[in-house]
């Protein structure tokens, strides 16, 4: 099986270096393409000199996680990749990372998307994420954890899930050929969820290996850009995700999903306001405005006439909530 690994860099040179150093001992087992998402300054010459065993591509614009990985997948598929591993640049991998992913792909041919258990870079023995079930009818929230037991086995065992974490996901070429590339309207956040749910709808199974093969620093992009953008993309893109997948069998259904989304948006807004983070709270409202207006892609500073109305409604709701109970915490609504 010809495997390609896509690593997207955006103003994270040191993280990317560390990731590539962890991959270098396995360079003979898989090809690697590094996609720079229009970083400033351009790190491509430095990376090309330090890691000549990788292919290096530079995007003319920052396409976000979605656009950067699409560039990498196009590059890999054009060169005959049978599977593509999307790997966050702020990770390090196990010495047998490639071999274990390929073993699982060979053992479970019905699975179109696979990923390992992800641990924190620090503390390195703590699980960051494993399996996810999407929008279950009774569980709180939209993303419910499905625990994946760690098993020492000759062939990695796989637990079936709805969503594989985009920090590390192996995608078979046939899945991309059938369902298309990542939806670039998302730009950042929830784009891998959409891709996974599209693959499930097309009849593929998705799974997480019962092995921890990746250690993730976590939230590096938002550590540089701030919480505000995280709140914006989360709100806007969750609405887009639900619009595309709320009607899937076994889920809450469109109407209840929309109601739960409204409560979730209010909850995020109120938590930020209670914490004195008015800018992050307004980012929730901006994301909601753009979702309703169907503005997607990278964040843009644009007029949002509905924002004062939404703020007024949320503040009125918040005022009522604070008038009830001992603390009046916003968390009571979700």
C-alpha cells in the first residue's frame, strides 16, 4: 500500500520541525508532503533544506485546515497514493506509526477512515481523544465520547465510531474519489467531522485503533490567534455541520438539533460573558450571524446587522437565568 502523509504548517515552524523529526525514521515507509499555508515569513526554504526527503508545497493563501489538507491530498493522489494520512503539525508519532496504521488498514478493508488514540504531548500518558459519536438522541452535546480500549495485539483492534479526530486520520483514496475533498467552507473546526459523516453516508465504516500512536500538543493554531476565532468558527461551523447531517438516521433530527444548537450557542456566549471575555462572547454572535447569512470560509470583518438583536436576546435570556437559583449559572441550560 502506498501511503502519503500530509503535514500542514501555518506559522508553526518549530512544531513542524518536531513532527517531521519524529517521522524521519519512517521516511522509507511512507511519502510525506509538507504544505505551507502562506506562513509569514515563508519557511519553505528552511524546511526543504532540513527535510529534503519530504515534498514541499506552498499555498498562495492560508486555506485553513481544510484548504491546506486538500492541497496535500491532491498532491498525494496525483502521485498514486492508495491512502493519505492527515497529521497535525503539532504532533509527534510512535516509531511504528506508519506500520501500525497500514496493518489496520489491511486488516479492516471495510473501514474507509481510520485513526489512532491520541494522547497529550504533556502529560504523555493521558488520552486526549479517542472515539466520537455524533448528535446522539439522548446524550448531552453534539459530540459524545466513545471510549476505545487500548489493546496490545499483533493486529491493531478497531472500534467503530462516527468521527475520527482530524489530528490524525488515514483516508483511503477511494473514499476521496467517492465523496470528494474536505469542504473548504468550514476553513477551521468541524471540517473533519463533516468529511467523516459524508464517508459514513457513502457506506464506509470509520474506526479508531486501540493504540496510542500520536501525541498532540493541542490548539497550537488558536494559541497563536486567540480564543475569539475558536468561538467564531465553532459556532458558525457547527450550524453548517448540523445543516448537512442533522437528518442522519439515529440522530436527534433537524428541529431538535437546531434547538439544541441555539442553547449551545447561548451557553458559550454566557460562559464567556460570565468570565469577562466580552470579545469571545461577541465572536459567538458573529459566528451565529454568519451561519444564518451563509457566510463561510476564513473570518472577515463585515457588517452584521443582526448582531445587536442577537446580543439583546441572549442578554435577556442571561438576565432571566441569573435571576434563578443560587448562582444563576449559564450552564444550567445545557
